[in-house]
């Protein structure tokens, strides 16, 4: 960062903690300087014309307007700079975020589900395989809809509010929502993504600094939106292992509801009668509540991950 970067500090951008973040910072920084320049230029022009064409000097309107081509050139220059910013920097940077994902084996993969008003996390545990999830299994005590009859779910780790990851290791988040549209925003990591019910949307970043960083919900999602916060803790390997062990032990002591057990008042397991399947979704109804995803496949339904607090 050069000394011009003080603008980023001035507008309250927290210090960057991710690998790609400096590129975002450069765009933000340049855009603000550019807009500052435009503001000063247009303001000066405005004041100039107020004086230059004041009524006492020009009692009669001139209907021909500007004769020199200078304004055309200036406007073209502004359009050109904006096009370069967008096509040369912003779109390629965005494309890398959404197209160039690291391999799962080189990353920490986490299912994240937002709900009013907290963040739930689900990690695969030592076997590296996520237990099956199904939206029909979602309850208050199982916000991720994890199928605890699936052997792969036995060592799964769930957490709420706080997620630990490793420094210098990419993190892939598979994001969804249990209720309304939320936004998983990590200001220090310079990344944010909407969490949309019914969709699983991946996002990724690579933390390069250890520490505790805030997660905020970036969409106004209800009355408790202001309190929908969490934290990402970037650890060194030893601390990370300690946290995993702690969470694994806690997960064991938690009593999980039988998959088919539903709290009174909630609809029975399986698709709600009369529901139209989403485009590309399973064509047949699934009245038995049996898994409709093969092991290893991503669950089709978004479910919130939650942790037992
Ligand atoms: Cu929210």
C-alpha cells in the first residue's frame, strides 16, 4: 500500500487479512481518488459557468452552446477510465473469485447456513466426509438438517457463531440460508456473498493473518439483523487442532434428535403436500424421507447449520 491508501482508512475499511484483499483495496482506493478528482473538476466547472455566464454579462441566452470539442474529449476520457476499471480490473478479479476455486483437498470446506439471527457451521470431521443433509430434517435443534443416521455424520463437527480456520489455507464456504436472504460478509477478508434459501452458493478466500475477524450479516434480514454477527478465528495449526478436538467432544455430548422426530406442530418428514418441485429438482415426491442425494453429493436443500450453543 502506498501513502495514497489513507483514503481507505478514512472511509473505515478494516485492515486486510486475505490473500486477494489488496487487489480489492487498490480498486476501492483508485475509485475514490478518481471520484474525488471528478467531484473537484465538476464543482470547479459549475462555479466557473455560474460566473462566466452570469445574467449581467449575458442578458440574452445563447442557444448554440459549446463550440469547442474539449468537453467531448473530457467525457470520453472519463468513460475510458471507468471502462478500464471495470473490464480491466473489477471483472477479472470477480471472475477469479467465482471460477477459480481451489481443490477441496487443499482447502477447509465448511457448510454455512444463516438463520434469523445467527450463523451455523458444519464441518466434515476427521473422515473428511460431510454427513448427509436434508431440508426435511431441519428443526430448531438441528438447524443444518444433518441426517444423524448417516455414518458419515458421526464425526461431523457443528458450531455456531464462531468458526476456526487455518492461516495460509484456503477456505471454501458453501453458503445457504434457512429462512430469508442473508449475506455472509467478512469485511477483513474482503469478501461477501448472499445466502439464499433453496440455493447453495460457494465462496472462497485465503486468510493470511492470524486473529479474530468479524462476520456480519450484510442484508437487512429482520428485526434482529443488527445482532447477526459471528467471528472467524484464523489459527496456527496447533490452536486449530485444539479447537477441532474441543468441538468434536462437544458434538459427542450433544443429544441429537432422531432423524424422523419432529417437534409438535411441524409438518411430517418429507415434502410438504402440494409443493411444486424446483426446476432441476427431484421429479418424484419423497414421502419416505429417504435420502435423495447420493453420499458425497452436495445436499440439494439448503439447511442451516447450527450449533448447539
Ligand atoms: Cu441476516
